[in-house]
C-alpha cells in the first residue's frame, strides 16, 4: 500500500461521518432540531477559547488526571511487585484484588461521592482507582514473567532487595508496565470525564453538563470532541514513548 493511500484511508470514515452530520443538520427534520451543524460547534469552540473558559476547564481536568494518575500508578507499581514477590501479600490481598478489579470504576462513583463528597479528593480517588488496577496487574504479570535463572543469579551474588528491584525487576518489566500505564491513563481519562459530569465545579465534563442544562448542544459537542481528541493524543503519545523505550531497552 502506497504512502498516499496510508494517509488517505484514516480520513475516509471521519470524512463520511462529517458529510452525514452536515446532511442531517440541513434536512429540516427532527434530527436537525437536536443536532447543530459543524460550523456552530466550531464557533462555540472559538468563543470558549477566546473567553478563556475552555482553558480553565482543560487545566482543571488535566491537573486531576496527572495527579490522580501519578498516585494510582505509583501505588499500582508497588503493589504489583509485592503481589508477585510475596506469598503473604498474595494470600492476604490476591483474591480481593482479583475481585475488585472486575468492578467498573464508574460503579464506584456513588460510593465515593458519599464517602468523600464532591471535592477534589473524590475526582483524584476515582482517577487513581482507574489507574491502579491495570498498572498493578501488568506489573504483577511482568515480574512473574522474569526468568527464574535471573533471580537465582541475583540471590547467588547476594544482591540487596533494593538492588534487585532497580537492576533487575524494573528493567525486565518495562514492556508490560508501559502497557499497563497506557491502559490506566486512557481509562482514567474516561472515568474522570464521567465523574466531572456527575459532580464538579469545573472541568471538561462539567462544561458538557452545563451545556446540557442550558440546551447548548454545541457546547456539549465541543466537550465530546475534546474528550475524544485528548484521549486519542494521550494514547498515541504513550504508544510512541513505549516504542522508543522498548527500542532503547532492546539496543
């Protein structure tokens, strides 16, 4: 397949959706009274950008994402290593971990609101939870996948637990941990927007909720588009970093 075709093909489906969208909003039927044309969405985006409102919502959402993700990733990495290396931790927490990770993060929203209220702690907790489980599971599987011979050599040389962690475990688990971090980041973003839709004073989700309450479908669609674009950018950015780090590790 030629270079031109590889560049054109990904644009076909978005182009078709855009054409159907324009046609639906010009038809004069029931759909046109609900949907707004792409031009109106772009105008709303420009207004929100010029007023600074959009930048404020983005800052709030991205701060929550970065902070909650850092907390969840750090806890997930540490717990995953303990779960893989300690028989006691596996016996005590393994079954509970496997059970709780099956529950969708969104299902915890009502309980967290009751426990933490609707302040920042609630949003950070749900982001950290969404990040924790993919990272912990990926770390656990990565540590379990380390060849037993490597660990035996480390034991033979009487390396300290810290040296084993830094020199053996962490480098050996780079690919699965990066995959877990990528999955955790994208899930955390989705859950964060859902949490902001339910209870927040600002953020992309709250911007969409306010648009819904004010019957500003153009504002809602700006939020939907931004959510998709940011989620896609986060995923692709992490994929790029993953490829580069794995290539560096292989070299």
